[in-house]
C-alpha cells in the first residue's frame, strides 16, 4: 500500500514532528517506509533515517506500508502529516 501526503507541520519531518512520526510508525504491526516523491524509501521507524530525508513543510512524501496493520498505519501517519503541529 502506498499514499502520497503533503507535509503540513511547520518543521517538516525534523525534530519533534519526526519523533512523533517514528513513534507512530512503531505502533503498528507493519513494515513502514517513507520517501520523498523522487527519492528512495527509508525505514519509517528510524529517527536517523527519517530526519536524513530533509523533508520540509509543503513537500510531498510517499508512505509505503506492508503487513497486517498497513492500512491503519497509513491512516495514522497521513493524519499526523496533514495536521499542523500544536504547541505543547
């Protein structure tokens, strides 16, 4: 399964949004990868790999998932990337 999502959080996939993305990807029984639309996918459960993509707000990313909870993982990650980050 695959989805293309536009990244909304102001920090893109850096720092806190990246940490939340990795944490969410780890919650599901699925092999989840993420990639820029023109790049190679990386392990979505690795903070280092996700941060290294250099994804900024407004960029499109492809999220790929395989496994028993692939669709649920895609739903949660799409929701996360489509929602502006709120101040804690």
